[in-house]
C-alpha cells in the first residue's frame, strides 16, 4: 500500500465503532483461518441488527448454532443469523469460505479451489456459482462521455444433459442437429449468427463499467440495460450499430456515432477505445476458463468485474461481495 493510501486508511479508523475497532485489531493480530472466516461472515450483521424477516432493528443475541451467532427479533420473535435470507444460506464448511474468497480472487479452477479449501469438487463448483450469483448489481451511474458497444461470445450448452444425439446419427425430435463441441470449439458459421451470444459493455472515462448479456441486439434490449445506469447528462458514444440511435432518443441522452467502417476511430475526445479494452480483457478472462456454459455467462461477467477490473482483490472483498456487503457490477479503477 502506498504511503498516501495508508494515511487515508488510518484517517478512517476514527470513524469505526468500538466493535469494528476490536474486529480490526484481531485481524491485524492474526488468528486461525477458520476463526477468521467465521468472523468475516459475522460482519454481515450490521450494528442495527435489523431482522431480515420483518425489518425491525434491535435484535438481541440468542445463542449460537454451528459456531455462528444467532439473534432473536423482539418484534416477530423469529431468529436469524448473518446468512439468513441470503443466497449463501444453507452452505456448509463456512470455515473455508475466506480461503475460497482467495480462490475467487486468484481465479482458481474448480479443481484447484477444491484442493485448496479441502472440499469436494462438486462442493467447490456449487460454491463458485452460488457466490457469483449472490453478488449484487450496482445502481451506480455512468457519467460524462459513456462508450457502449457489444461483443460476442460463442454460445455453449456445456453440461446440458439434453444435448445428445440419437444413436443412429440423426437428431432426435426437438434436439439440435450438430455434434457437441469439445474444449470450447469454434462456430460452424462465419461471422455473427445464432451461435454467438451478444454481451453489452458500457464504460465511462472514470473507469465505471457495466456489462450484461443481451437477449438480442435491439434498441429495446439495449435500453433496458442502460436506462438504470446512464446519467441523463451523459454523452453516449457508439459505433454504427443501428440499435443505439433509437435507444439514445428513448433515453433522452446526447448521442455521437463514430463511423468505424469509414476509418473514423477517433474524433477529438470521442472514441470507443475504453470499451474495446474492456472487450479484450473480458475475452482474455473467458478464454482462460476454456469455454463456459451460456447459462452461467451472467455469473462469469460478475466474476470478471470482481477480479478482472478490480486491482488486486482481497479474499475479504470477494467474500463481502458474495454476502451482499458491496456491489461490484460497476467498477472505478
């Protein structure tokens, strides 16, 4: 950590509560990995101890279960813990979750994660997709000059049990007419086709980035993604895609088009090099995964934002994101 960053970190210490200072002290002093993992999970309970069932604050401690503190709501008389009502509720081996957060931060494979955490491969696979699915989308705004463009990822039915062929070599009714690809494979058709899945990426000049899988490259689909995140005073910069002009008009934002087919890549301060950089980094991230199933693509976009756009993500950062402690779909580098 740079000296200025360290000074800024120290200046925030005075704003911590007594419980937070005590927790920070124990972290700095060091403790066993299992205890550290449980303590990190316990931070999911805020100081107001708000009940996830009825929303009433002020719950009281009410014993422990499986090493985790339980709380009793005085209003509805129901008990809860740090994971009650979250996507991570019901998962076991919580003592290894901080280690698994390190696996996510390092981009480990499922097999490597299982060995590192001391769990079965099926458990590591379940953890990966439950953790990634639990990460919340951001409500942050893209401001100023906002670049938007779509990239395409090869569609995959990896792991789909209905993706089979009849033994006589002919397709069974309702099933596709091609053989399964191996190790990602390549599309049969050249250029864009229904074998490609579109992914919209938008970024502003501060580094804030939003990405999402598009059901189709249409103005309505693009508008549905950009409407919650695009500031009204933003200047949308795109290439010659036909869906963007009606989308910008519907959103009421200014729009500039770069005619890249005519060689216009830069016009003054206007370009889409930032979003193209995001495309390149996303493709590199997905390529290392050796072909992912399309049904998991949205989760892998979250993972890309979690570690691909965040500088040196810490295991606690990854665990907190999965528990809903922070939002990562928009990153500022």
